[in-house]
């Protein structure tokens, strides 16, 4: 019993000693013991409370490849917690569906739009869109010519350029050219000689997608920068912009229609032009059944999907619409633009997304998946050889922006007009309808000189 009492007293002393050590074991300083309860930090009234994540809507036409955007949006979510939902609308009806959503107040947070200030008129930008010209962190890395193109007459910018400089011209199969022993043309007459030689060798010289309609426009738009611009200059385009000149008064434009009719009459297009489509064009050009096509650079990623990256790099070449005297002027198109409705539900987060999209990391991510001629300073982009050709024309001062981007009014229903012209061959009737529709569009937009 005494032994048990001794053990009990020993345990009491040990526990007391341990308790004292825990309470006073601070090595002589005033630091609280590590097992003492922590005090809750007082809330900082100057610190902005954390924002709840939001889901932003991003609209694009379904004719655009969403893959590069998807990767950027994953990175955006990782950084901000905000998600982005991509909504793809039918490309052929994109503008009308967008305007319908605006009219009902169903605003997206951010949307992709075609380039040019004419979109400002179409969307009543001063009433509906956020204005970016004075926004910090937006314009520093945009190439000057593109930044200036984005501004309207008063210096306001309702869209932020994004993407790459596009191009239109003649894409050709290098193997077909090599087999026929020919080189890209030195002028327009030489182009016809090449086409005739290809036909004699059993290869279709040109493909025309008349059924789809829109591919027929490329011949005239690329011909404009090499031929019409040489006649009327920038001054003439400005006159057209205020209805101070009629399309029917431009001899070089009429000559383009004559040239297109000549190609058809000489049998230099494929036999089934009326059923010609963009999809079949890719197959025919890739398989070497067709040598050339007047086309935009959207054909490159499509050819890559069907025939591989090496095919596009090694087998597809490019040259501009030749002029009467030289190899011509490369027609370039400005990039699309990012727009934010001023009444967007998540306006501040939408602005943050736009700035994230034009950051150097996002831009390089975009170009990695969608190589193209960059519009951002210092951007890294691996160009296809055909795009490098255009870059060389740009560097040499031999490029011009598509006239449709330089005019505020549009050549309404041009694809339909050209489909009808391909059948009728009536040059004067086609130009008259083109002129009438152009003035009609200027009137509907209430543009200066058209009312």
C-alpha cells in the first residue's frame, strides 16, 4: 500500500513538472507556447473581399476553330477561377443572330467579330459596346498599322484586334507545277499561259466553288488590290466610301469581270463549277487533280487536317493575283476583333478576359495552335511557307488590306451576284447590281454621302 502511494505521489510530481515546463518553456522570451490557442486575425477593412467565380460567355461563328480559344480559357480559369463557355453560332447567319441577341438584351460577355470599323456601325457601337482606346494594357504590343485600322474617324476603338493577319490569293500544288515544269507567274498574261499549259497536260488549272458562292469573291477581291487600287488609288477608295464614285465608273473593275469570263470561256475551270464546293476544292487540290485556286488562307488548316502538316509545308505554295506588269500585290486581311457589350452581365470580368487573351502567353499559345502572320510585337509564330511568302510581300511594301475592310458600306450579296454572273456572263448587269447593292447598304447604314 505504501508502495502504491509512493508511485502515485511520484506521478503527481512528474505531471506538475511537465505542466510547469509547458507553461514556462519559452527560453526566456515572451513568445507564447506553441500549443497555446491562436488568436483570430482581425478582418482588414481596406482589403477587397474575394469575388465569387463567374462563367463568361464567348461567342464565335462555327466556321472558326475553337481549339486555340479553349486552351486559353483553361489557363484563364486556372489563374482567375472564372470559367468561359464557348457558344458557336452558324457562320452564315452569325451577324443576324448576334443582332437579334442584342435587340433582346441577351448580351454575351465577349464575342468575336469580323475586322473593320463597319462593324461599329452595324452594332451601333457608341450605344452598345465598351470603348477601348484609352484602356491601359491593351495597345502596347499591337502592331501600329493594325491598331490604327481599329479606330474610327474620331479615334475610338470598340474592338480589340486578336488573331493573325490573313491573306487571299492563289494557292497552288507545288508537285503539279514541278511535273509541268512551270514556276509561279510573273504577270497576269503569264498566269493564263501557265493555265493553258496545265490544261494541255491533263490537269485542271483552276477550281471555282460556285455552289458555295462565297469562294467566287476571292478572284475579284484579290484582283482589286493588284489592279483596281492601281487605277483609283487610296483617293478613289475614299470617294467610294462617301458615294463620290460609282463602281460602274471603274474600268479596272470591269476588266476583272472580263478576265473571270475569259477563264471560264477558255475551259480553265473544272467542269462542274456550278456544283463546286470548298470541301471538294480541298480534296482536288490536295490530290493534285487541280493545280490552283483563288482562295483565302482558311484552306491551310483544312488541308492540314486532311493531308497532314508536311503536305501543307512542302506541297502548297502561294502567289498574289498578278498585275499586268508584275507579280502583283499581296492582299491581306486584318485579324478579327474581340468585342464586349457595355451592358455585359460580367463587364469587369469580361474586360479581364480580353486583356488575358492578348497577353504574350495567350498570344503565343494561340499561334502555336493556329500559326499565322502575327499582329502582336514579339509574338512567336511558326509560319507555313505560303504565309512566309506573304510576309515577304509585306516586308517589301507590296501588300494591301482587303478593300471590303477599308469601306464602311459593303458589297451586299456579292457571292449571289457572282453566282449569277458565272452563269450569264453579263458583265454590265453584274456590275450594275453590285453598285446598286453597295449604295443600298450605305443608305441603310445612313452613312455620309449615301442619304
